[in-house]
C-alpha cells in the first residue's frame, strides 16, 4: 500500500501563448477538458509503464460540484492514431460517461481502481484524492494553471517535471502538435537530450584496442614466468608452464586442423586445469572457443555441434591424444595470425525463446571489458580469483581470462563446488582467494550458511571483492551481505551475453534512497539508452527498453542474419 505523502508543483501558462487552444475550444469548458485529457493520456502512455488506460475524472462539468467521479477508459492503442482521432475518441468517452454521472456510485471507491486522475478545478478537488498522479487544471481570464499532485511513494518528482514540461510544450505548440505526427513531436529539451546522449554516456577511454587476449597473456608470462598461474586439486602451473603447454596445444591444433582466424573449436570438459589449458590453447591457435557443458541434454549438445561445425571438439579423449604427443610441438610463442577484430569465443544463449543462438564476441570487445574491470577493481599479482561459474555462461569468461592478463592466480573449483558453501570456503581458505563471483541466488545460499556458521568467517578473511550478476540482486540480499561480510566490497554487474559479459556496474556501498538495487552506470566505451517503441529517447525516470551501443556489442549471432 502507498503512503499518503502527497506533494505538488505548478505550471502557469499565459493565455497569450495558448491562442490555438482558445481557437479550437471556443472557450468551451467541456472541449478544453477533452483536449487536456487527451494530451494527459498520451503523456501517461509515454511516461508510465503501469498506466493501464484508466483515468479517474473528478469534475463539475455538468454544474454539480458534488457529482461522482467517473472512469475514462483510454484506448491503449492511441499511439497508432493521429491526435485528432485520439481527441475524438476521448471526447466521445467523456460525453458517454457524463450521461451517467448523476448515478450514485458512492458505494464504489472509484479512485482505488486508477492511480491517475484529472480534474477541472473549481475548488472541490482535494489533494487527498491523489493515489498516484492527479492533474488539476484551471483556465482563468489570464492564465492556464496546471497543478500536479503526486504520491511520493508512487512516482519520482523528476519524471513528473518532465511530464509537466512536456504538457506545457504541447499546449504552447498545440497547432504544430495536432497537425503533425505526434509520435515525432520532440518533448525533450536540448539540454536534457545532451544529458541523456552524452553526459550519462561519457565513457570513452583508451584501452589496448590493438591487442588480442593472447598477446596480453604472453606479456604477463614474460614478466613473471615463475609466478603460479593456475591451481586445481593439488596441481599447479606457473605462468611459464601454462604458456608453454598452451603454445604446444595451439601448434598441435594448427598442424592437425589447419586453423584460421574465426574458426570455431568446441570444448567439452569438466572444470580442471585442462579446461584452462584448452581455452588458452585454442586462442593461441587463432580459433575461438565454444564451451559445451558435458552435463547438457544430448539434444542441446548435438545442436551446438551441428550449428558450429567445429573442426574439432576437445573432450577428455581428444585432450589425452594431444597431451601424449605434446613434446612434438614447440613450446615457444606462436606466430600471430589473429587481429583484435577476430573472434575470441562463441557462447550460446539459453534458448528460452527458441533454439539457442551462438553469440560471437571479438577479442577487442573482451579486452575492453577486462580493461574496465581492472580499472574498477585493480587486481594485483598477489591476488587469487576462484573459477566456479559454468563455462557455458558468459559470466565465466572474466573468471577464465582476467587474472591471466594481469598476473594474478586462478583457483579452479571442482565441478559441483559452486553449489556447496562448505567446499567454497575450504577453497577460499586454502588458496587465499580475494575475488569471487556469485549469482544472487547462490550468494543468498552462501550468506545463510555463513550466518548459521559464524566461525567460518575466520576462514574467508582473504576475500576483498565480491561481484554479482546473472539475475537481479535484491535489497535483502545486499543488506544481508553487509551484515555478514562487512568490510568486503560488493559490486552489482549487468549485461547480456550479446554485449561481452557486462555493460553496467553499481557499487552496492553507495548510499541512495532506492526501492531496488540499480544496474548502475555504463562501463568504459559502452553507451546505454532508454528508448520507446519508436526508438525515441525516454525522459529521466520513465520506463522503456534498454539499448546498448559501443565496442562490447557482439558481432552477431552465428548463422543468423
């Protein structure tokens, strides 16, 4: 239920600026009411996703100040009509409802059924009638006055300020609005458009756009060859050892399968150091890797294998064949055949709306994403990440690669450990893990375990940074995190597979009066826009669809135009 914290603000328009309104309404109150209501309904459609097309009208149009409020049922397809057609529909609706306005409807609290109201002011309207937004207007001999009442728990003032300024702009330019295409009428001012287009998306920064992931990894291997790179179940590989065996695998793949840039190679392995070797080895060969979860249903595995037409799929058998022959192949860095615009990986969507689609991500997109992450959280050579996300999900990609281009260590969790807080804590303790990722649902499981076993907190003191993504993080989860894991940073990430893992971030320690955890601001070299169905900018505070632009956007879907 909404609290009754009612606020208001007012717009005043001189009548000399409303000549066309006066002309087409001939000072007729009913006609003025119809025009104002028609504009109001269009703006509600534009600015409110929860507007269902019902406006409660409080009026004295029939000369009775005590007349009952009535519903105006707005055509939800009004955006497909001209304003003249929409105005005619609204006018007919008002006439029809006025014919029954004298009936006693006191037994119905009509206002309960609509959070949007309108009134022609005659002193009888009360702000207390406002459940969401109430537009109260009055035309005198000198001015038109618009008063917008609103419930602070229902809507932000900033959105209604846009609605009010849009109302004023339409009324002042009514002739242009009525006789033109209302969908193309620009309600945003130049300053606001600049803010939405540029100020909010001021993300352009330099990054190693001329490098591939492999070049960056090889640079790190040269800088610290004896540092431990990967740990799995007692097996350790230094950067030198990892670089050499991945060179051997890359050379093997090139010789046996004539690999060229943008070729696809599947991986069907459980988590282990062999999975890491395979991914880097594929990239060394010049191909892009395609993760295929061995636990997938067979029909999904068959679909991915058929769709990619991979030259080879590295499973346990194929890895064993290579491993037994590895000494035949050079362990030196291979000649580069890739450019930053070649594919690094291809990951399939969930397929919830049809067949899964293979998303093609280029090296430069991934390099940008990882460079931003290093700036947001500077990972040092003495730190350890844990790799626990199933590699068929794109969240896994930064776990698999970030550490390798900045000289940190990776602890690979065995399959199934991601679901077991006790196993995770053991891994964190043994390997002094500093950075970890959770899907919010699994974060809840982990936090509840820590809450029930407070002694375990001593074993996770090495943790410095927790990232969450993959689904919406709730306020409850955030609050529980800071209660149980105070002193650790929590960052909320958001992004689709089609945009190189993540496109926005939010530091959960920021203090805001919020009803949900935001997805935050765009990362480097990414632009985010909120647009309507006509691809027009939506004003601040309104709801629309999120559109993403920038270097992180995928090349496209495999075999899809």
